[in-house]
């Protein structure tokens, strides 16, 4: 009965393998021979079930074994080379005929000549030995593919070594041990996973069978459970055998404790996760073809444009393409604020999404984790110590949050959503894959930003060199003026002196005009001293002393203000540039207004410079407004006013934002931190 159970389970296992092989669409010699070998092994196993086919006879046993060996030897003969197209090419080789002679003789000889059982056992021993020899030859010929062939060698080697031992023992005593025959079904069943692994590993066979990872996980857990209970029962049996009457009690206690421990392990999510990762890593092909994905990512990031908008957009497209998603946003974190720098088919960031990102910034900075919002809603315990507002995350229009890190701080996030596509679950492999993709994309973005910083520094270096020439010219002009003044009292009545003076002044004016065209009104200043200031007085002073020569005249309205810490001289220059730009962009009949009020929600002092001028479009704001040395004023400007204003606001922890529409005017908002 025990033997029937083993052979019956083995028959079912090979039936499942046979069905899996039938699902393979690609045809080929390897598939057909595997189907034949699997079908033969299944039939061989069924023939051993006595409750179905009656008591097993010696002739039936040896005939079934010989047929099984014949088919597997034919399969091994085809594996000695990988360039066979059909079965006839295999059979025509002299080596194949030599390999198949022993099993054919084993099958036919007993029908032609009466043989003692010992001789028949010897023939079966020779067949098992022949398989072992062919396995050794095949493994040595596999060369660089030994890793792929190793499971096949282990499977056939272990089963036929057992066959060799069984029949070698039977040859010596002229009788087969029943225990060996009863155990064969279980041995073939337990070793069958090695055959499946070999089928998946040997790529040139073209047999790509699919087995669910969850099925393998549960099967492995059941196998571990069976082995565990068997060991515990064996220990109990030994104690019972050696310990007399009290051994049965100890055996029961051990089994009860083992069941409790086993159930505890199976209910542990961490234990099951580790087992699943181990199985996936060692028994399954990777979910992604990393060579293909790397090439695709490299192409997505290839761009000849140095424009920041294009670079950020390419980075986001690369992230979406890595997991075949449709919607996404790239967000940069600046002084706790979230600036959307790229968008693909997604809505702008909402206030609730900003609230979620604020919590994720702190969490990701501590853990470096990728976040799956859908997973968090179902199993929040996977994200230890992460607390998000449930109402806020339900309104989030993204599923996966990929943090970008720079100098151990969160630089920004890629917020991805599947859209109409199938959502990806963040298992261990997807997390590793997306971590590699994120690192590569982050390097691409940081390289661009570093290149821009180098280019800007080079421009400022050129500006500094220009300033040195200007200072040199100024000293020359000053020397000429000093010379005129020094001789004026003595030669003021000399017509030639007067004529020479006017000529010198004309030359001086020409040189001053040239310097002004180069430098305009911008000069390099040393950093001043920060101190608490009421902005209304400082701004009004700028309006009265520096902005009265342009129309329309600016008007300031202060509804509420608090002191902020700034460098008065530096801020005066910033305000002058922004206000004068607003005046120059507005007709004389228009308006330029400066509004001051306190935003208590964000704890900031706001200064808004509004005009009714020509306005700017979105492309100009994103690509040119804050780009240094890019000006629309021709030689009248150097294009660093807005750039300098934005950098100064960020340097004090504030923010400069712009809202504008062509033909309707613009509004520059300066947010100063009150703390």
C-alpha cells in the first residue's frame, strides 16, 4: 500500500509535467523527447501501482524498467550534441546505436534465451551504469553550460544511482529487496523538481514551461513541513524505542511542540517572504531582461538638449517606460516646498498630495524605501513607522513613489501611476529593479544640473573678467578727469585747453557708454550683513530713490507685515530689478503695484509685485526667465536680474514664484520666512 501511494503520487506529478510541456508552443526535438520520456516515466510509475494493475511480477517489473531506460538513454544521446533537428539525425549516429544496444538487448534477450534472474538483474545494473557514464560525458561536454545542466545530472544521476544499487544488490543475492522497489516512487517524486529546474535553465532546448511562483512557494512549504514532521516523528520513535514506557509520552510532546512551532513559522509573513524570495531568486528566471531594459533606459535618457525642461521630461519618460506606466510627475523638493518640474498625462499636484509628500520626505530620508501607495492602504505594517492620512492618500493620483537622494537628503520624487495599464506590485525584484533605474536616472539629472552649474560659473567668471576691464577703464577715466580738474584753474582761459577738455570729455563719454553697455547697472557686490527689517520702508525707499525715472510710478499697499531677516542692500537690488522690470514691461498708462501681507498658514511674509504689462507665456517662464545672461533687452540688459532674485530668495529659505499671462500682466511673489 505504501509503495502504491508513492508510485501514484509520482504518476500525478509526471502527468502535471506532461501537461506543462504540452503548453509549450515552440516545437523541437528536445520538446518531443521530453514529452516521450515524461510519458514513459508516468506509464512506468502507473504500472507499479498494484491496486490498479494487480500484483507486480518480476517480468513486468524488469520489462517496464528496461523500456524506461531505453527512452531516457535515447534522450541522453540527443543531449550529447545541440545541433540535431530531428530524431533521425540522432538515430543515424553510430554512437547512438551503440548507446541503444544494451537496453534493446535487455528487452529482447529474455524472450529469445532463457535467463536466470541474476543475469537479468545484471543487465539492469549495466543499464543504470550506462546512464551514469553518459551523464558524466554530457556534463564534461557542456562547458560553460554546466550550471544549466547540473540539475539534470543530479536528477538522472541520483535516480539511476539508486537503480544501480538496487539491481547490484539483487544480482549478488539473486533477489530484489522489496523495500528498494517500494521506495522508488517517492525518490523519483522528490527529485522531480531538479528535472523542472533543468528544463527551465537549458535555453537552447526552447522549452519555457511556466510554473506559478505561489504554487512553488506553497509546494516548498508543504515539502518542508513534511520533512520537519518526519524528522520530529523519527526522533520520537527513537526515544520511544530506547526509553521504554515514557518514550511514547515524550514522542507526543515533541510532535505537539513541533506542530505549534511549524504553524508559527507558516503564519509569519517575514518567514514566508524570505522563502518566496529564495525560491524566486534560485529557481525562476528574472522578471525583467536587464540587458534589454538597460538599453531602453539608456536610449530614453539620450538627449542632446541642455534645456532643463527637456532633461527633466526625458528623465520622467524613462521612469515611466521602465515599468510601462502612462502617467507621472517629477517633483523637486526645495526648502520644504514641492516644485513640479515634469509632467506626463497627470494633473498638477494637489494640496493633499503635497501633504502626503511632506510625510514621505521624512520617512524616505530615514529608510531609503520605495513606496507603493496601494500596498500601504492594504498592508500598512509593511511600512513600519510610516503614518499617512487615509483621506489624503485616497485622493492621491499616483501609486508608486520613487525618491531621489542627493548627499543623503531627498532631492525629489518620481510619482508614477499606471493609468489605463496594469499596475505593478512592488515585490523584491521590482524594488531592486526600480532602485537601479532610479539611481541611473538620478545620475543623469544630477549630471545635467552639475553641468549647468559649471556653465553658469563659467559665465560668472567671464563676467568677473569683464568687471576687471571695466574697473581698469574707470580708473583711466578718473585719471583723465583728475587731470582736467587739476589744470582747470590755471588754463581755464586758454581756448586750446577748453577745446582739448571737450575732446577728452567726448572720449570719456564714449568709453562710459561702452562700459554701461557691457555692465548696465549690475555690479558684483560683496555679501552684506543680515538683519531684521520691515520690508515696507525698504521697498518705499527703493521706489522713491531709484524707480522714479520710469513710468508708471509704482504704488505700494501694505495690509500686514512682520520683520524678516534680510541683507538690506542685497534685497534693495532685488526689489529694484523686479520693480524696474515691471515698469519697463508696462505702458505708461498701466499700473505697477507692490502688495505686502502675511500668510499665517505658511508662516511667511509675502511681497507681490503686480503689473498690467505685456506678460509672459509658460515656455518663457520655464526656459528663459531665470536663466542667467538670457535677456530680451538686447544690449540694454545682462539677463541676471531675475536669476539673482530667485537665487537670493532660495538662499534665505524663501521662494520666488511667477504667475503671468501674455497681454494681461505678471505677478512676482516673494515669500520670506518669518522664523
